[in-house]
C-alpha cells in the first residue's frame, strides 16, 4: 500500500514539473483542453491532450508487441 502511494506521489510530482514543457510543445492548447481562473488560481484540465497521449502510447505499445 505504501509503495503504491509513493509511486502515485512521484508520478504527480513528475507530471506537475512537466507542465511547462507540455505547454511549450502545444499539448495544452488543443480543442477540449480547458484552462480557467477561479479564485485567483489557474486550473488546467487537459481532456483532449490526455486522449491524444493515451492513443499514441497505446499504438506504440501495440507496435512494440507486434515487432517482438
């Protein structure tokens, strides 16, 4: 249980630190990605980017499995 919590924490830290890089390559500006301000804070909800990354990773994994 503690290992899973540690893994999730590390993944969240990595994703949070990669947010600037993700926005620079354009993944945060797809139609379906929401960026809004509420109570002085900025929130970013990347629905379309998440779908795109999921499809690309799935295709890559299927290609590697097919080649092996």
